[in-house]
C-alpha cells in the first residue's frame, strides 16, 4: 500500500486540485480526487467545488498527475501543506 500526492487538472480551464490518495499501485485506478472515481462514481448530488466541476465538465476534462509517492500518510500530508 502506498500514498500518492496528486495534481488533478481541468484541461479546459486549467483549474488545479491537489490531494492525497491511498492506492495499491502506480497504475491509474480511476481516482480523480474528492471521492470521484472515473470508473465507479456517479455524480448526481455534488457537494464540493471539485464534484460540481466534474459534473459540469465531465470526467474526460480532468487529468491526474502523480507528484510524489510515499509509504506513510503523514509524509504525504506534510508535502501538501
């Protein structure tokens, strides 16, 4: 198990979102951020700005880039602060 610090970018308006995600491998698992998984999520009632943006612009308008990987959550959180 590892933690990634990622940057999700809306490729239409260049808005960026930074977060931490726990994952099993570096292979893209569909997670874009804020509880949104490209393969599993259905955004019917968005609650955050990011969820509203994904609903408005669609999943294909977002690209996730891994900034750094960590073995421990605390180190990953310290990086984004």
